[in-house]
């Protein structure tokens, strides 16, 4: 079994910036020399998330609206009382989405559905530079 570790540098614009990573991840897998296996993306951090979504204008509006219903910005979070950083909702939202994603690949191609893309979602209140860990295993 081979394990290849790479990094993906991204810059966000602050919440709720959604960035399509599919082409970059596919390129990493395609150039890895590994034909079949899995690729795992992991975000070291507690105010961002990685998931799959159909990356289109409607869902780019619907997803943040759903997050606002689940963890509204305008309520008091204990995290904010302690740290006074106004991003308690960011931490809650990130925990719901999760910091990682694993996708199988076959013959060097991600096995995503037709309308399924890999996305990073910035949930922090300010722009951030992020370094995602990408491990290709096969």
C-alpha cells in the first residue's frame, strides 16, 4: 500500500465562502501514480468544514441559509462569552459539517456522482488562509 501526503492551500473570504476543490483533488489523485484507493481531505481547524454538494448558485444560497437555521448568528454562545470573538456559531456549524471527507477513486478517477463536488466551507467570521491535508492511499 502507498500513502502520499499533499497539501492544498486555500484563501477564504470569511463565512459562508464555499470553494469547489474537486478539480484540484482530482488532479492530485490523477498525478499520484496510484490507480485505485481513497483520498482523504482533512482540515486542521475548528471553524471550517469539508463536504460534498452540487456546487450551483441555488445551493450556494440554500446551504448558508440552512446553517443559519441550525446555528443562528444572532444568539448567545457560551464560546463567545468566554473568548469574546463572536464566532460561536462558526464552531457549532463546523462541528455539524465535519473537518474531513474520504472519496474512493478507481483508475485514477474520483468516484463522485454526476452533480457531486468536493467543497470547503469557510465558517469563520473573517477571511482565513487554510492548509488542508490531502492523503492519497492505495
